[in-house]
């Protein structure tokens, strides 16, 4: 598992939406492989009878009463947005479809 | 023969649905801001909805109770401990970069939902799972840009997933109707498809008739009306058959249904490749459904649509098509039950049903009103039918009275009293009038007695005219026959 | 009053021996004079601090009680969300973001009368062990300006040690309070997971993150903890137990307590640190505690488990930084380009590394071998502690393998990860843990020892820490830089 290929690193970067330079990609491949080597130790542990621990303190989910709280004013909601128009967050067009058969 | 019919000769469709239903909570699933259709864009957000740094989800109790109602109604296995998971994908209407959903430990599994088949009878459809999740915001597209409104982001949804065992586009549409009916009975959603409160993705594949192996499926997304479910699935069946008949193969892909163009489009997503990377949500401990919560849900379960249908047919001797019409909306079924109760006799059920489905249904339909807005109450309908039953008014007069009740909201008894609409059914009174009519029309009397039977209607009409339509048709007919013979 | 205890400062303000404004100005002046060299603060909110101090003074003038932290100037690690005050988490991606809300711990501090001086430097998104991953500036160790203060709450530790705030808040996901506390010679406590609300704390790894104070004494830590602990309905992982009463714990002594020393926590450590642990054990024995050896057999798996779980959760938590609703946006053209360019430019190298690592571990087909496996190992690590606590009341160990290391010393990411080797297990198990100054290296650098307790038993941790503090005799030493 430590033999991380360049293609895998690029694929991960796409999944994580990270633009990496050539240098960063090369460095990442080396660093990740070096770290993953140490993760292999986990495989030594017999965990066949162990339930995964998802939370540090066992508890049940508390339920919130269905009582609406005041919303943020629109201008506050949009204030920090790099691009806001007409009460909306604005982004480059999302839809990219192609007519099918 | 249509293209679809040709396709269906060789190919058997296998259809599974994933239906999202927005739960009718007041606040969001994991955030405290309100849910309100039609509010100005981005006016219903809070730090959690905006996924501001440092915010955390909390879970709405009402959403759980509503999902449990659906779980109980579909006889699902309900997990004592289920879990929320993060489903990761980057999209501007998904503020956290993940959706809180349920993955390998959903709330409900192995349920069933009965659908009504158009040709009569029912089919029991298996539900693989029902799970809770949050809705995304909305994006609208304007030229080079998309505009994002997060008002809907975080609204609670249940996703209902069927086994791949719907056999036709009609069955798919019927499933949607059955689910729509069910959630409205349960009071857990308005399920207004025009408002996007119920949405459907359909997985469609074809297999050669007589074969067992499932074909490659395509997923149709963005189906938002009953009519479109049928159209979209039919279109997809024809599309796949065309490819397969031409020696091609089906690509496993997601296709977007465009209702305006009546066609589907492949969503090419290589650039935005996603691996959902499900992760048990570390911010949300396991969801525990305990005894008191379940007891409360069970205690408040209403009579469900199919039970109601059975009861209407069994107890009231209704014909199935009429009973199906009455159970379509819970308010309509309740109206019918209330009318029977107000009337006091089950034997009047068919008459009441006829009045409700025909006269009332017609008037409401004409005016675009729902049964909840009906100016005619169940007590009104019951009173009207009683007035007919006891001969106070004729069926024909009743229609006039109904129109008056519908327009003014006044009770039938009051209208009858006010307008002196009481039917004349005293044979002595009617005989007196009949004799006057006969005296005024000697030629017609002679002709009738000479064998011109068709003139009978003339005499009935004349008596009616003389009484302003109040004479009992039955009594008038009896009296005239006797006098004219 | 700069070096006075939190309790003394609050008392002085309440009794009008000093005004909150005077106290606040004293720290602000020190920051202005010293922080240029130290780099502990990312933002100083002079106007806000004076306004808050003025309110405290007005409250005192009216004869009302401004709270147990009346007028005490505090610095906040820049992962605490502060209404109206820029919050960056040490990252470029959040540059310029002014939050519209206060986190719970901050609100509690304000309600207790504390005065927020500003936001403290830290490793970007709390990922790091040297503060060198801050996107904004270097933070130095006040004991030796060529060395790191530790991390990720490096600014929080340096500021307290240098007298640039009375106390500070940090966060601890794998040691990020305890490790810099040890390296800067201050007290740092990570309470039980769920004790302090995470609402309004920029998330790194949600199942591990916990808020805690960095202070100049164990008594200060107890006082601050009382103010910030407690159930918060806005954090679904917040424990329901009420805030503990801790004021008397630091001086309660350790007579009759059993202290465990894990045999697995030896190995490759600095001899002066090993000696400091031995000395602390001797102090505790002297004070009436029973010191025993214990075993935590899965110790060596804590680091790999942590570096699967924490990056996996981080990759998820950091998905929201997309340049749409707040923070910076980069990239022209399509949406995919905006995502990648924004995140590529906004995140630093270590954050990118952990996002990539986490993305790797959560991919379909890898989840079971990595994330799920790590969670199973995590359960075994927790079980180790449960078994140990059957025979002891608290655990004593080194906090760090070495005293503060030089800036730029760790060449590879993994070498840096080893700085947290003794502190990670505590987070995986959700336990309370503290670092308390216990000795001085021959170089003059501070050395801390770590005390771990049972879940929710911060009181015992403070008792043990208090006993070591009293006997170790390093408490009132201040870095020459600070004078």
C-alpha cells in the first residue's frame, strides 16, 4: 500500500479539489508514501472482535425541539462571500451536461 | 405500434426508485433556522446552514418522529441504533462539502408499500431502506454564472429506496402516488411535487424477456411530477431498447431528465469525479430509538390508505373505483367518514360517496379548490341526502340546493325552508293539480288515451311547471297514470 | 500585576485595587513592545479589549459582580470563532473572515468577565507541532527565540510564558495544548472530550478536538476550566455532566492516590526528560501517593491510528473551504477551477498533506483497511486505559520526547509527528490530560510532564499536577525575554 503512484496522487488531488504544482505533486508522492509506511503497523493488530470506536465518549444523540430560531439577515449571510449578487452566492455556471442518445 | 410497445415485446423493464420526501418540520434537520417555501433567497440561513467554521449539527426530534411514522407504516425493521454519515461531494449548494445522510446503518430497512394497479388489484413493493438526510440548497443558472440560494439547505428528507421490482412506467408512477398518499396520511409531508417536496430518481434497466440476469442500469435524476415519472421511464425504456436492439450496450450513468424537452441528458462528470468517502459523522453520536419514542409513534398512527380502502369497500359496500377515489387524499376520506357519521346510516354510504365524488368533486375541481377549502361541510352533504331520502326534496331539487349550499355555505335545511323548496308529495294535492292540467289540455288527454304514450312526459312536465318543480316525480307519475288510464 | 495569578488579578479588579482597563493596557503595552519579536499574536484587538475592560470596570462601579475572571486579559488561539474579530485558523483560506458569532467557550469567558486581547498564532487549522505551519508568521519560544514554542497552540503557550496575556485558550487534538505548554514552561490542560463545547471552534478532527486553558499555574487552570466547562446543547458531543468544581483540587494533595507509570512510554527520549519524570514520581511518592508500573500495550499503535483518523476527519471538515460563502476565492473560468485554485492557494503544505492522507484513507475500498481499522485500534487503546485505571487513579509520563526543538529542525513530516508520540493516546481515548512544568533542562529550557486521568476526572489530574508544581520549584521562573 505504500507504493503510491503518481497517478494515484493526482487522482487524490482531484478528489480533494486541490491544485498542486509539479513540485508539490512530486513532494506529496514521497511524503505520503513515507507516512503510509508507518500506517502499515495497524494491520498487525488483531481487531476481529473489536467494534470501531467512532466517538471518544459513548453517548446517544440528543434530540433538538423543532422550534425555529431566527435566521441571519440576508446581508449578514452574504457579507463574507467573495461574490454575491441579488441576494445569492454567485459561482461560475455549474451545469455541464451533454445531450445523450 | 409505438416504439415503446415494440420495445416491451422483447424487453422487460426492471425499475427501482429512490424517492426523496421533504419532512414537514418547522426547523431544519441539523440546524435551527426555519423552513418556509417561497421566502426571499438566503433569508432562512444560520451559521450551521452556511457551514461557517466552528459550527456543529444538532438533530431535530420532529424529523425523527416523522421518519419513524413512515417506518412503522411500511412495516420496516427499525434500527434501535442508526447512524449519520457524511457523504462527500463538492457542489455549491452543499455548503459543508458533504451531506449528512445515513449509509450502512439506516433508520429503516426491509419495508413494504402496496401500490394500486391501474387495472385493479394491488402490488406489494419491497423497500430496501428508508433513511434520513438533509436537503441541499438550490442553484439557478444564469448565463456564465449560477446563483445559489441556501434556504432549503438542511431541510430534512427521507429517502425511500425500492427494490428493483417495478415492472413498468405505470407501476413506477403508481408507486409515487402510493407514497405520496401515504406521507400525506401520516401528516409527515405535504409532498407537493411542484414545490420540490417530493422528488424521484429512477434506476431503469432492461432484460430480455425470459432471462433472469439484470441488465446495466441508468439512473434518471430530477423527476418531479407523477406524469414525468411515467414519461421519463417510458422514454428511458425506449432509449435503452433502441440501443440494445441496435447491438449496442448500455452505459452505467446518471442522466438528467429535462421535462421541458421530454428527453434525458447524460451528466458527464469526469472532471468532477466523486467518491463519496462515507464517514460516520463524528459530530453526531448514534441515533437511538427508544421504547417511549416508539410507543408515542405507534399510539398516534392514523388509519392507513389501504386499510381505509378495505373498510370502505367492506363496511360501506362501495365499489372499488369509487373507494379509490375517496381514499386518494386523507382529507377526502375523512370528509366521507364524517359525512356518514353525520348522516347516521351506513346504508347511505353509496349515495354520500356519489355526491362527494361527483357533485362536490366536480365543483371543487372546477374552482381549483381542495376538499379542505370546501364550502360544503360533511354535515351539509349528509343533510342533503337525508332530505332526498325522506322525500322532502327530489334529486333534481337537491342539485339546486347543493349549488346554493356551495355558493353560500348555508345549510340545506335552511335553504329548503327559506325558499319553500319542500317537495309536494301529497297525492291529493298532486291529483288536484293534475286534474287542472288535464282540464286545460283536453286534446292531449284524448290523444294519450288513444295510444300516444309519448305524451305522458308532457303531463309530468305540466304538473312540474304548475308546482314550480316541487312535485314529487314519483307521486306525480303514479297519480297521472291512474287519472289518465 | 502582569505575573499575578488569574484569581489575584480578578480579585484586584473586583476590589478596585486595579482597574480592568489599567490591567488590560499593561498587557497591550507589553504586546506592543515584545510581540514583534515573539510572533505570538495574529491579531490584537485593542479597541475591543479596552471596551470590554471598561464594561467590567463599570460593572464593578455599579456594585455588581463581573464574574470570576473579572477583567482578566486572555488571548485566544485563532481557531476560536469571535464575533466581529477576524478568525483565520492560521490559514490563508480564511483571510479576512469576520465571524458573525461567538463560540461557546469565548462567550463563557466573556460572561465570566475576561477581556479578550486578541487572537494567537497557531499551526494552520491546528495541524502541526511547532507553529511553523502558520500561514502568517513565525512564532518563537520565549525561552530561546531560535526554537519553536511547540504546536499547534504555539502562540497560546508563548504568550502566556512571555506575559503577553494572563492566560490563553488553546485546542488539543493530539497534544496541541500539552506539547507547547511543556515546551514553553506553562500549564496546559486538555479536559475530557465533550467537557468544553466545540461550538465556535474551527474543526480539525472532530472526534479528537478539545478546548483547554494554558496558564501559568495549576490553580489558574482550575479557575478557567470551571468557567468554560459545561453542557452545551449546540454541541451534540458535549457531555451532560455539569461543570466540575475544581478550585480546591490543585491544593488537595495526592495522599492515597495511585499513580501509574506506563512501561511503554520509555524508549527514545531525552535523558533529561526521563529524569524529570523520575523526579515527578519521587515528588508524588513523597507526597503520599503510591507509584506503580502499568502497561498500555497498544501504545505503539496510537500514532498510526491517529494519523489515519485525524487526517480523515480533517479532509472532511475542510471540505467547506471552497471560496463560495467566505474566505478567499481564486481561479478564473469554471467551477472546478475555482475549487482547485482556491484550495490550492488557500491551504499550506501540511494541511494539503493531511487532506490528501485523509482522502486516501476514506476512499471506497480503502475505508476498512484504514479508517475502520484505525477506529478498532482506537477502541483497543481506550480499553488499555480502562484496564490501567482499574489499578491506578492517574498516569504520569513525559509530555514530549525532547524539550523545545530548533525552528526548521524537523526535516520530514513524520519526524514532526513524533513530537506528539506521548500525547496522542489521550485524545484517542477521550481522556483528560495535563502538562505541568516539572524541571529545567541544562540548556535552561523548560520540561513538562504529562498527567492523564479517568474520563471526567479533571479534579484528580489537577491534584497531581498541583503536587508536582509545588515541589518542582520551577513555577515562578520567567523567560529572560519577558523581563
